[in-house]
């Protein structure tokens, strides 16, 4: 797989992680207690992983521009 395609896949994966975090965050009102805490933790983890994937994709695209 070439670098541009790999960067595109990373961006798609990041968008999916953001979507999952949003879905988990949107249903948090229905849950309470330990479920609420666990959902918030996983939402935060998904957002952080999504941001990391976008950062990696941007780095890969910038690296390819220099070549």
C-alpha cells in the first residue's frame, strides 16, 4: 500500500473513532454509576487515538510532499 493510501486509511479510522466516541458520549445521559465513568473513559480514549491517527496521517503526507 502506498503512503497516500495508508494516510487516507488512517484518516478514515480516525473519523470512525470520533464517531464511536460521539455515539458513546450521546448515550451517557441514560447511564449512571460505573457505566457512565467507563463510557466517558472510552470516549476520551477514542478521541485521543483519533487525534493521534490524524497527526500520523498529516506527518506521512508532509513527508511524502518533501520527496
